[in-house]
C-alpha cells in the first residue's frame, strides 16, 4: 500500500561500513581480552548486587581464527523507548552476523518493546523482511514501547518465554535505563542458570548515554543533524527577512547535549544550556535579561532579528521554577484540587493560587504570561501533577523577553522592534533516515552484538569506538554494563544505575561554545548545515558530531 | 564570522544545468518569435491599460547567431516578498549572462526589496560577492521586502533613480502581485520613454503563480520537499510509537498547492484542501467529523495513530468561520473595542460576544476551544481585525476532533485512544539550499532574463518550460506579462492582475489524491521521502514535484 520513495529504494542498496576487524568474515574474528573491570563508583555495592556479571573483562575483537563454540543461536531483539535513527540497522547487523555464522540460527523480534517479551509476542526475521528495513529510519520494523523490565516477576516470565522458544540470547536496544535493566536481567538469567545471555546496545537521540566507554549513543548524530538543518534554514530566513526573533525549542528533557550540538552546528545568537542554568542557579528573570541583552545589542546595530535555541527541559533546571512546580503539585492534592476546579472564573482561581503559594513562588508565578499560568493549572497528569513537558518554554521565554524589552523601552535604553516566532523540533528527527555515520555505527553495533553472543558474553554492552575517525579505524568489542554503574537514589531507593551523562561545563564542547557565544550573541555568525547528505563528498556525508570531534580534541 | 558548513562549500562548486539552447555561449543565442499574445481575459480593458506593452509576441531562444545590439547594460535586480529557495541563483544566472555578454556590464542589487529602488539603496555585484551565494538558500544576498511598487509617485522616483545611475533594465523577482506591478512599471517606463526595461521572474513557495505559460514558480519544489521530509519523518515516528495523531499545518494562505504536494509525497491519512472546503461549503463540524471518521476506522483496526495535513489558510475557506470573523471585526470597531477591552474577566467578555454576534455565528464561536476563542479576541492587528494567520488551526481541528470522539465514545460507537501532537512547517523550508531542480531552474530563469534584456524586451516574464523533463530538454524564452492578466476586484477597485492559481478540483493532481485518499485514511500507506539530496542517483536528486508530473500526465 505504501509507495517507496526514491531515497528509500536507493538506501536499500547502501552497504554500511564495518570496523576493519569485522570485515574479514565471521571465521576470521577472534577475541582479545582486556583488563578486569570495576564499576565507576560504589564498587562493593555493585559487586554484591551482580555477583555473576560483575568484574568481567573488557574485550575487543581482532583478526584471527574464530574460536567460538558452534551452537545454534536463537536470539530475540527488543527496541526499547523513544525512536532513534539507526535502530533498524542494529537489527540488520545482528541478523547478518547471525545468519553468516550459521544459516540455521534464528532471529526473533519482540513486538512493541519490552512488553513483547513478557507477552510472548514476536516475529521471526527472514531476508525478505529484513531487506525492507535496511538503512531506514524508525522503529516500525517491530515497534517500540516503554514498558520497563525490572521486576522479579517479569524476569521469571522472560525466562519462561526464552525456555519455551529455545532462546539463547536477548539483545536490548535502549537508553541508560533500558541498559541498566538489561544488566539486571543478565544477572537474573545467570543466577538462575538459564543459560540465556543479554547484550545491550546504546541508543538515544538525547546523547546522555555516554561515558568513557561509550563515545556516543546512536541516533544523536542524525537527530541533531536534522534539527540543525532546520535551525540553519530558519537562521537564513531570519537573516533574509530581518524582522523576526525565532525561539526554537529542541528535544532533551534532562540533558542539553542536543541543544549544544545544534548550537555548535549553527552558531545561533543564543543557546540556553540547562546544566549551566542549574549550576548558576539562574532565575527566569536573569535568563530573560540575558536574552534581552542580545536583542538590544543587535537592535542597536540595526538587526531586529535573531535565533535562540531553548532545550526542552530548561525550566525544570531553574531553581525558583522547580520550587513553584513543587508547590503547585502540593497545592492541588486531593480535595483542594476539587475545590480549585469548582471555581468558575480564572480570577477566582488566581486568587486561590495567590493564597496557596509562598510569597516567593507567587512572585515567580506572577511574572509568567497568563497562557503559561493557565497551562500550569489546567493541564495536569492523572496524579494531579503539573505536566512540565507540556510547558511551551519557547513561548514562555519570548514573552518574558518581551516584558523586559518593554521596560527597557520605557526607560529609554532600547528602541528596537521585537517580533517573535516559535518552533519545537523533536519528532521530526527521531525517525529520519540514519546518516551514513548512524547507518554504519548501528550496523556495526548489531553485528558486534552477535559476536559477543557467539563468544558467550553476558551483561555486556556492544561497544564500537574511535568513532571520530573513518569507519575502517573503528574498534569493536564489548564492555560489562556493570562497569558503567553507580548507586543513585531513585524514587526513595538506592539503585544500581548507569549514570546519565549531563553536559559537562568544563568539557571541551561547552568550553568552545562559551568562548564564542558572546560574539554570536551580537554578530550574525550563522552557519547553514543544510539537509543530511548520504551521497557525495566524504566531508559532507560522513562526519559525525561537533561534540564528539571537540571531545576528542579534533 | 560565519563558519561555512561542508555542504555550503560543496554547493559553491555545483554547476547549474541550463536548457540546451542556452549552453552554446552568448554569441550562439538567437530569438525565435512566436505568436502575438492576448490576455487570458478582459482583453479590451487590459489592452487599454497597457497600450505599449500589450499584444507582444511570445519568444523562445534557440541556437543561432546572436543579433542583439551591443550596448552597455546596467541592470538592477530586486527580491520581492517572502523568501523562496533559489533566489540567489536567479541573481547568479543573471550576473553570469550579463558579464559573459560584456564584462563592462554592471549588475546592481537593490537592498531589502522594492524599497531599495525607491530609496536608491543598492550594492554592485562582482565575482567575489556572487561566488559566496551560488546554490545557496535565502535572500540574504541583498535582503527582501514587502513594499509594493504600485503608485505613480513611486514609478517617478524609480525612473529618476534609473536615470541617475544609467540603469537600462530592472529585474523583479517576485510572486503574482510583484509581477503584476512589474508589468505596470514596464508600461510606465515605456509610456515615459525612459528606455528602461522590466523583466519579471516567477517566485513563490506557495505555488500559486502558475498558468499555461508558467509551469511552476521557483522555490515550491525545495520548500515542499523540505516539508515532506519532515512529514515523512513524523509519519515514521507515528508508525513506530503507534500512539499519537500528528496535526501538521503547512504554509499556504490562499492556495493549498503546498499541502496537496506534501500529501502526494507522503500519503498521510488526512489532508485538507482549502479549495475543496470552499467548494463544498464545509462547516467546522463537517471537517471535524471527516477527520474523526479516519481516527475511528483506524482505531477499530488497532491503530490509534495518524497524520493529518492542514493548509495554513483553511479556516478562511470555511464559510461559517469567515462570517464569524467578519462579525467579530464589526463587533470591535471603534468605541466598542474600548468597551470590550475594559471588561475585566473572560466571563464578561464572553457575555459581550454572545450578545454581539448573530445566533449562527455564536454557535460557531461556541464550539471553538477556549484558547482559540481568546486568540480571536485578544490578538488583533492595528486596525482591530482578527489576525487570521495567528489562529493555530492545527490545534483548532485536533480539539474539535477530540470533542467529536468524546461524543462518539459516549454513544459507544468509538472506543479508542486519541492523543494529538501539533506542528507547523513554513519558515523551515523558505531558505533551504535549493534542490538541484530549483538551483538549475532559477539559474536558467536569471540567465534567460538577461537574454530578454539584451534583446530589448520589456514587460516580459522570464519563462523556462518543459520542466518535468531533464534540463537539457527545457525550453527558454519570454512571455508578455499582460498575457497572464485579467481584471479582478481588489479593495473595491477593478485592477489588472495576474490570476492567482488555486488548486483545481478537476485537475490531475487533486484527482489523483481524491482517488487514493479513502484508502490512505484507513490504511497506513505512508511514504518517507527523506532529506533533499544534491548528489547521488538522478532519480533521487533531480526529480521535481509530483504535482507537475501529474499535471503533465506522467
């Protein structure tokens, strides 16, 4: 029923590039064991929680005689959480390595995410099926879902499903939480002698699954290139029409890697970084004044236009705003919510709010534009909590900036024009055709994941590194997931988790941004990346992110 | 200060393809005169208004000895109105032909649109300047503006500016209105014996400057490909997550060509076409029910997700909504606006509105979500009129659909989930790097515009046709603008204008859509076009729109 686009047909025949050590055929891949590992922190506690899978060795693959046991493998793969470009290629790489090793091997795909494993709902892949998804975006090959595999009961069912179908290994493609759960499942399988192995693959467009072992999570490259294409186009529009300030919100609730990478790619006038806002304990008014300074300086040079990037989650990092949200959540508990909802007019509700909030929080509330005030109170989740993700922070900040500018105009320090337009980019980038980088990286992750299975590893993350270099210089191997873990407080309990990577304010990408942003705020220094290219010059098609290049000192 | 992206550097060296007849060098281009033309309607009136420029011959260029007079040309070029990808290439093509003809020829660029001519504000182009803009998006080379050249006084100043600088011709790059004004200016220059020629070039991403002579306006191809990239990505996301309905508004106030082309490229579940809404005199409720039918049928098949394309201007085509807007504009004239604004609460305002509107219009008003009701009354332009362009029609329709579904759920005919997300794509596509098609077409339009100047034509539109074929089969020439004109009522006066091209409901593109949309509404027939490609296979990089292919019967 679907018609294939010319690009989709062309992408089907693209051959993803593998690391050199995986290019010699299955029979020529051997394992080189590295050092015994320990977790990045809380070693004793993590060791106690993972007696069977802790302290294993890092491994890399290299050219040599394949010494793995010949055993029929039946593997199940799961796509977990939000979409990221390249997920299909992980499955394709896994499938190709599995079939090249033994044509009797079987790959199952559990449908709609982790719940597919629990519900015993899967498909079996064959060539014709796989070939429809090579080098394409999306997770539609089997669907994805957000069910978390974390309870003993789920693990028990998972073991039963595996036993029923003779499954020898599970590959979980997911973010930090999903890979944490993969490690726990691996430990469970080992403890219970199921013989089923678990391998994880690092996915998330947010870029926050990253550490000394994992250089980048897949999808981040393609998603940020897609957003940067659009931001660059908007910058060019702003610089042509010369009459609008564009406030562009980009995805990224907990970390600002996406915003930062887009800023490095496009050189906008303003980019907020949530981690910096938190560190400096910035208030809404400070942020608004910071942006207004750029508007004013540019206006003085005759440029009543600009572009500001706003990370999706930034308001949650503003201390006074978080406090306000917490107070609102308290204010609307139980009967008080009914009382509030019964009030007919906004005026009465406003009076109720004024009475219920602390003086400081009411001050914060009171500077918000009315539309945002109403959003905070009228749209709440089933638990009565404010839905922070629904707050249109791009409109919030442009409204606050407008107020600041009106005050400055009244004082006579500013005499420009300020017209704002708003955008939110997120869903546009999660299912794009993967860039060559993501197509290659993901295919390698999947191929590599199968080699880890074949060599009997359990509780490992598929690891491909040296990624800022051309693919033939990439290194393939595996890392025990427990190495990346520490203990964190989650929902009132100490939990072993993979640490989420935030933007490091003393890291090279942020430092580069910091060194340039004063000039960018005043001048028009826009860079126009254009659409992702899959063919053509290498420097146009194959480079990965500025973030990684800067991290690598390139 | 700006850093050049790898793609921008690569695009600098792209050589746009000219029609074959323009490839032999300037000395080998001769004119073939065609038939004497007459306007598409109102011939006597148009002829009377354009005594000097009416009834001229269509011309095409062909290979042969160049017989144009050798005369030093000083040309001024103007970018008029909204940005469209390829504008820079029109300037580059014009510059290259002008300099190839005589290196003493001069090209000026008037700054910030038509006002640059009146304000005598321009730059002189040279190679280094031009080379920075080859095959790039945007109008930032000289800026654009929306000043209309239409008064006798403006024409007089224009003539003086031309005389002062020895300007021999003006090239106006614009939409239907700008080219109408170009024709009037051409006639003025002829009547007053200035000797200055005027040539127009057909620009607009909206696609509504199109007729039997002009197959497509430039920018439409690139803009719709950019929007289709994003819509395709969102479709893939919808089909992966399987939990959201995406309502996507696309630019296009007066015609739905953009929405239709995007629908042909991406095969969404729903696409509204404003012209059909007007023809069938559809109500908001009919439209909401039409969309809800798709939601319900898909839900019955287990698919609680979908994609709907909404053309920006559609609400203005809903008769009952236009009436409502007209009544609101009446209601808020003069003192009544002050009275309304003095009311403190929305409840009081609502009562005021209820009293002031006709019963029918109040019914329409009353089914709108409150946020839209408030938008209509709180955000008005300096004349007190409703700002229809600010109405978030994507949110309006999803809210109406939600209401319809709630009613159906109450009746027990529908039992699905409906969660909506909203997008607006417009500014993202106006300044993209032009597709190969737009890069080639625009360069040809500019090159061709100079040949029209060199051969002494005035009041012509640069015409390049046979565009659904490869560039070497394109035809280059010129058409008197008066041929495309008719008389229309504008602001209470009869005016000679180029007729705006709306989507023809009996045309082949709409017929194709109509024949498929019932299936698309229920099945998942999405097509994923991906990002614009500039390199790689011809079928991926060089094809123009589905609309044009269908119009040509291909």
